[in-house]
C-alpha cells in the first residue's frame, strides 16, 4: 500500500510551530490541527504549497516573510495618548479597543504599552513585520469524508469523494 500524499480534497492532520528569527516559539500546536487541503480553510501564507505532495511523518519547514504572512508593521495604525483620555476599562495591557475608520469600518486595536502616563494602542497584527519560520509535521493524510468537511468547519463544501 502506498502512502497517501497531500493534494486537493485530502483530509490532513498536522502539528506545527511558528518561530521568530530570534528563535522564540510564538505559537505551537502539539495537538493535531485538521483541515481539508485546497478547501476554504485559511492557512498561513505558503503553507498549502509547502505541504502539497507530502505524506504522514514528513517534516516541513519554510520561511514566512511579512508580505507572505501578516504584512509589514504600519506605523499609521499605532496611536499614543494621555492615559486620562482613555476610559478606565481600556487601561490595561492587552485590552481590545474597537475603533472606526472614516469609512465606518470597525477595526480592533490592542493596548500594547502603558508608560509615563501614556497609553499606546496598535491595530497591526502582533506578528506584522516579522520574518517567521513555520515547522510542520504531517500526522495523517487520507481521503476526506462528508463528515470531515462538517467537522473542520466547511459545511456544504463540495468534495470529490472516492
């Protein structure tokens, strides 16, 4: 019996870690993450291509530049103000603040710094501007079932089932 390989319509189970240039692990999933390859599940930029053609047991690493991943850090999305001008419920690190653009679109900003009576919020993704290494281990590859499509959050997806 030949090994299953990852291609469109296959159920894939994998573990991964995301490591920044300094070697710090930013995110890690030791429990397998499941998805249907080529479906509607959004993967980190380049992951689809990196795992295509791979089999269970394979390990894959690739570099994710800001333009492939979370974009460049945009200084226009960072604001600092006197803490007195900020409602008390937002005066803690990590607090989420909803702001509205001139076009009326809502955007989440997070409190990233409180220092010397000033509070800074940032609307960039926390990984914006970073070059990252993504390490993947393929755990399982098989034909996807209709039940798989429902369980990985893609209800109604049309699959070609063998």
